[in-house]
């Protein structure tokens, strides 16, 4: 019950204002020939990617806290500054997403395809959590040399390509 209260409190007190702050005002003009005799404006949420990136930044910089005997939260590392009401805090550390964990539902990253050249989340260095990766060849069949025929269908050939793929150890 207390956990649910905390989750709801987090949504109401932190998450919604964080998303709301990223919203922009969008307007549209109405009228003859675009005369803008009537202008309608509304609040539009930021792009999903933008909101997600901001929330991930907050998650990555969350402060570790512990509960005192009096039931208050205090910083685990007193050298850090006190978190503001807009910062995220946590009492229990996040699970290791690199490893399979049935209780948290994490599938781990072993056996997942990764991108050798990417420096992002899909990159082998990050996704494989330092365990390395194996390379293998894969045959990919794709539609190619497509032509539109009147009327009304498209005819394509099948092209075969051998590509290098990478999978986390």
C-alpha cells in the first residue's frame, strides 16, 4: 500500500510537472484564405523521444537515499548536495539489467543482437555490458528493383545479401 502511495505521489508531484514543463504552445489560424480571423491555441506535449531523454537524464542522476530511524530520508553520500523537489531519489538500487533476473522480469542482454558501430544503447560495447560479442554471417533477402506497372501493381525482384551481425556473449 505504501509503495503504491509513493508511486502515485511520484507521478503527481514530479512526473507530470516534468512532462508539462516540456510542453509547447501550438496555434492554428482559421479564416478565409488564411486571414487568421480566428486563432486557436493549445498546449502540445513535446516529442516522446525528448520527454523520454529528459526522464532518462533524471533517472541516471537520481540520488541514493536511506531511511533514518525516525523515518526520514537522508543522503547515502553526504558529500553530494541535497536533492531538490524536482530531482529523483531512490532507496533501493536498480537491478542489473545486464543479467537475467526472473523476479524483476529482466531478460538480460545475453544473446541479443547489437550494432558494432553504434555508440548508442544498441551498440555492442554498451549493450553487452563488457562481456564481448560474437560475430556471425546472416543471409538477408529483401525486395529490390521494384517497378510500378500500370494499373495497379508493383513487381519486385528478390535480392540476397550476406551481412555481418553481432550477438552479445
